[in-house]
C-alpha cells in the first residue's frame, strides 16, 4: 500500500497542475462533452442504425417534440407492438434489424434464433478460465474480462481480421453468449464473494434471450409468461440509442483504430459501467428507498412532493439536487421507452401485489418536473426517462441489483456490433479530435538545480 500522506500531497499537486480556468473553455469555444451551447450534440458522424428524436430545429430555434426512438428507421414502439400482437418475443427480431438493416422474414428469424442459440452455452474451458477461476466483485468488469478472454478462444486463426464477414461471425457469437457470461459472472460473485450457493444452469438454445436470463439467474429456473415478456421489452428498449451515446461512440472511436472486436466490445462495456452512463436505475431505486424511509406516509402525494423538493434543494438525497429518473439529454416532452415500460411495469405490479409502490413511481413522474422547473426556471421541459421504471421492473422480476447494468450491456451489445461494422464498412479515418495546449513553454532544469 502506498503511504496515505504521500498520496494526499501528490493528489493536491495533480489538481493544481491539471485544473483549467473555466473561462478558457469559453474563450476557445471548446465543445465540452461534444455538446453545443444549446445542449445538442456536436455532429461528428452519420449513421443508418438508430436515431433518438426529441426536438426539431425551426428557424434556428430548438423546439421540443414528443420523443421517438427509431431502429433502422422503424419506430421502436411499432417493433414492440408487433411482437406483442403476434404473442412472441421481440428482442431477437430487433437485434436482427439493427445488425442487418431490415426486418427478418419468419424463416430468417427462425434461422437467426437458431444461430444465437448455438452460442448460448459456454465451453467448460472458457467457463472455468474466463469466469470461475478469478471471480470479480463487479459483474461488468467480469464481463469485459471474459470478452477480452474470448480473443484467445477465437478459432478462426486470425481474431484481428477486419472483414465484414469475420466481424459478423464474431458478433453473432458474442451476442449469443453474452447473456450467459453475465449470468455466470453474477453467480461466481454471489458464491465466492457473498457466500451463496453456486448454481450454474445450462442455457436452453431453443429459448429467447429473456427466458434464458431468467432461467439462469433463478434458483428454480422458473418464470411466468408476463415476466419473460416484460424483460424482453426491457431488452428491446435498451438495444440502441444512436451513435452518440458514450458506449456506442466508444465503439466508433476504438474501431477506428482498427483494433479487434473483443477489445472494442470490452471498451464499450466499461464505458457503460461508468456511473454517468449506465446504472441510473440503481440511483432511482436508492432514491425511492430514501423517500419511503424519510416520509411519514409515502403514499401521501403532499409528503412525497415535500421530500422531492428537499432533494431538489440539496437538503436530501445525495446532495446533487438531481431527482433521478427524470430528465434526458434529448427527450424533454416524453421518453418513448419510459412510456412503453411503464405499461408493463403496471401489469407486473398488479400481478405481484405491488401497486402501492407503482403509485410512488407515478407520483415522482407527476410531481417531479414541476419541482425541477421551480429550481431551474430556464431549464427545458423535463419528463420521466426509462430509468424511472426499469429498476422497479428488474426488482419485481427478482433480478439482483448487481445485474441491472449488465443487462443493459446484454441488450446494447448488438448495437455496438452494428456500429462497429458501420465504422469498418465506411472506412473512415481514425477518430482524433483536437486539444489546444494552454501551458507556457519552460526550460528543462537539471536535477541538481531543482
């Protein structure tokens, strides 16, 4: 262990050396976070894969509109409705669409499901060496490590091959096995770090992604149809969100360096692990627990309103003033993912006798935006985002909190693979934005004279 006093002293030195005067960001018109002054993203690329639509620009002014999410030009609401109407699971169809650019025929979908099913099961050697031999306390880290480990198990002879054919073959295998990697990584943590019994059930290649996840993480492997349909919807809604979100942009950046797919997917997983990107639903659940613990009656709208105002005023919560589950960088009037998941959440809450809790989430959605506008009068309109209800859904499904963000990664993996192939097909230059140095040149001083 390094000396604590030395660390504090040197950390202070680093802060002094690295802090940049905020005025300089404005002086040099730096697009921090690749954001324009109006909050929109700086245009750095083109994509045919997905689009997040929450505003229009009319006569130079940004105007909010009801939110929409498109996968290859098709509204995600229609994709979810199509699967529901035909009483089948929809994530695999959405994955096919994102990867290949068009909806599959029935025969193509059946073939696609079979190809994914072929890779659900992990080999004993991979399972032992990549997951069980060194269990991690963090499932996302374990997943990234397992994907990197897959490089050594690539049987093609050249895992660095950048052809579309090779990338597609690797993508299908990664998409197929990642749900099992996530489940086993959690089981390894639960056993070796939490003292629980070790339970590794084999996946069923004939079942959907959602069904396999529920089967692999539950002691008895059983689930209801509504539970599997609800998780399937959550996977659909988390599968893609445009090329500019941090993990998908990471895919483009890393792929532009022409690294292998395992490094690219691992980098995207670890981007998603960051608390500014994935994990927002965990903060929502902590916030809800706090509201229940610190109000006399959390079923009373006036008490909930008072506590939300305390959170907004930084007198409660984590001190940031943020009401988690509300607000989005693009959606302002409505988040289509939240709207769709809310319907399933209510059905699940009725089935499990948890409508009182469902009402609490609805109260936050109803009361929170007004409170936020009171604190920030110039802010844009605020709506519920998908994280408001996704954590509650996962909790009702009995999914451990350690798997909330990993399930996000499982759903989003197909999008990362699609964005990687888009980057390779278009053969763009390596992504390398500019940084302006603001230091003054100095003379080197000999060691004896310092």
